[in-house]
C-alpha cells in the first residue's frame, strides 16, 4: 500500500503544474488568441519566483515565502505575455510566430540575468515547503495518506484554480463574454463587448497561470532552477487540446499525462518496472510518445474556438 501512496503523491507533483498551465492556455484560446508561448512564460515565471525565494527565504519562514513567490510568478508571467498580447491583438501578427519568439527569448534572458545577478545560471533554494501532514485531514484513513501527507500547498491551489476557472468561464458575465470573443468576435462587438480588452484579459490571465505553473513545477521536484521546465509548456498544450478546451476535461487529461510523466520519473522506485529491465531512455520517452498517440487519435474530433488564432479587425464584418 505504501507503494500506491508513493505513486499517487508523485503523480500529483506532475499533474498540478500541467493543470494550471493548461488552464492558462484555455483562457487565452477561449478569447481567440493562440498561446504557444506557455513554455517561455513558465520559464520566466519560475525564474523570477525562484530568484525571489533564493533571496527572501533567509528572512521569512517557508509557506509565507511560497505564497509571495506565487504572486511574483504570476506578475512575471503577465509581464512576459504582454508582448505576445500586443503583437497578436494590436499588431494582428501571426500568433504562432510571436509565441515562438517568446519561447526562444525566455531561456536566453533567464540565463543571462541569472549570470549577471548570481554569477551562475543555476538558482538554488532550500525546499522548506513540503507539508508532512495537514492537521486533522492528514489523519483520515487512506485519503489522508494519499492527499494530505507529504504534499505541498500548491496542490490545493491548483485544485482551487480549476474550480475558479470553471466558475469564471461558465457562471460569470466575464467568462461568457470572453468565450464569445473566441467564437464570434464580430457578434460580440455588435452588442458592445470590447473584443480587444477581453482578449488582453485572456492572454494576461494565461500568462499569470503559466508563470505560477512554472513555479509549481519546480518546487516539488528540485532544489534549483536551471532555465528549463522540461517541455512542460508544450505538454500543457497537448493537455489543452486533449481536454477539448473545457476545464474538467482538461483536468482529466492533465491526470493522464501526469501519470505518464510520473512513470518516466519514478520508475526506478517501482520494483516490477525495474525488474522488466527496460532501458531508462524508454521510460523518459513515455510522456511524449503518449502525447503523439493521443493527439493522433483525437485531433480530428477537436473543437477549438472558431475564431482562435484569427486576428480581429474592428472595421471588418
């Protein structure tokens, strides 16, 4: 049973950042803007927040520092997504190209900045954020050991973001207007909705969540940041497509890919997988092979927002 607890806990470490970043992509694409810059935004968000932790945790205890770092990551993500929003919305540029530019720029910027500030590109921090057992909840039989022991507060933040994202999109005026701009922007404009503002809002929310996702990816799995998030931004795009641009389906897709990623990372701690004698490189390929297979079989049935990736011209009808 301890092996099951171990696998579930490790899986959640990979599921939550995928979920947060994919939900970030959801807000941008529901507004009509393709955001393939998730990888680059994650890198900048992770760097800014880990650098903040590196300097501040000497003066503050664990959880408050992490909560402040989440705010820093969100702000860094929004700032990084702003050029993409301007290029896609105001300049009506090719959204794939502007997103790719950010993905290329981000790691170079992070490495340069880290070396300027620290002298090395790797940013270290002390991981003081793991919660050994949540009070009361950690003592619940089975569920306590699965979800409330050896965990991080970021797990519960990720679940909260899922619920709030669903509520914001489907139960609020803002969410309905945002989705209208991604489906029929001309019709939305005709009833007084400012399509440009709604798309800016979608991209900035996307940037904030992607930045937070970068931090959430690093915290449970490492004690340093070295200018990479291991392709998680691109994997989050696959989660978004597999989830059909719907929050709860995205959660299911994130769990599936999180399981694949967990297997590739912790196979050495699972006895029956070790006994198979399969080379480690094969296990590391599992998440990406699974991505290709899933998208090959599901992409034909995908239902993306109709105006996704189409620049909006206020004068056209």
